[in-house]
C-alpha cells in the first residue's frame, strides 16, 4: 500500500467521531464520502470473516463483498453503522493496545454480557453504544 494511501487511511481513522457522540456521527456521515474505502479499512483493520462483518452491518455477505470490490454507493444506514463500528475499533485498540487482544475480548463469550461475545451486540446502534460503554468501563478498571 502506498504511503499516501496509508496516511489517508490513518487520517480517516483519526477523524472518526466517538461512538457516543451521535451529533458528530450524524454530521460525519453526511459531510464525508463514506464509501468503499471505509469498507476496505474495516476489512483490513478487523481481519474477521466477511460473514461476521456483513452480519454487523445487517447486509448479506454478497452485498458486503460487492461493497469491498466495487465502487457501489452505500445506503445511509450502512454508512452510519460502518462509521460506528470503525469508531468502536478505534476505541478498542486504544483500550487494549493491540488488535489481537481487542479481538480476543471482542470474540470471547463473556459472563458479564449474558454469556455472549461483545461482537454479538454490534448489529444494532444501541448494541454498539453498549459495547463502547463497556470499553470505557475497562479503561476505568472495571472487569468486563
């Protein structure tokens, strides 16, 4: 990947609003061109299977793969959800310091989350907010 592209992707991630900042999420989605590049960033950042990410975005795996490979216009609700997931990843990486540790926490069933993995909550905006709150709790020393 070219240095210019890496800088651009890093800027995209740095500019993402926090999950809890709904006003800025709204304006971000409406003022930035949330497109295929964001899908590619999530795909590279997460390293998870297409089936998992497409479930989070409430789209079919085939649609997700089309979004990854073709310059197709995303629906507004998909753009918003995508920005929120990327913001959650940004927060998770800040809390856990490594992608591996964050994804281990994200994918492991948790007694304090009704024996569900945190990733099981990412298919709704309220679920994303809930998991983001759990990340904040971890930052302040709670067991989650």
